[in-house]
């Protein structure tokens, strides 16, 4: 059965999520950041700030997070594209295979 572009993209997304979970569990810097985030979130929740101020802070944080996630997604896609181009340049991947993925 020939894989469609949609199926390939879904598989790539699943791999990305699994890899992120693995990094969250194994990378010491990420683990420390996650612990710090939990601690700081608790401190933030205890602050006696008006709802409107917390809303602005929450929106600011959410904007930074979505921007960073988009950068991450674009970097991953660029890495896949670069890998395909490298393999094609080395003659290890035919154009027809790369074209069926829809990545280029």
C-alpha cells in the first residue's frame, strides 16, 4: 500500500512527539527546566496580582511558547529537507522517493 503524504506527515508528527517525550525524560537540562517551571508556576499562582495583570502575563507567556514551538517545527522540517537533499546529492536517494514524501 502506497503511503500518502498525509500518512507520512502523521508518522513524522508521532515520531516528533515520542522524541520530545524521550528528551523530556533523558536530557538533564530539560529535566531541570521542567522542575524549575513547576516551582515558578507555583510561586506565580501565589502572587497577589489582579486578574487583568495575570491575564497579560499569561498571554505574553503563551505567545512566547507558540512562537518557540513554531520555530521548533520549522527547524525540524528544515532538518528533514536538508537530510533529503544531502542523501540526493550523495546519490543515495532518488528524486522520485523524495517527491512522494511531499517534503521538498
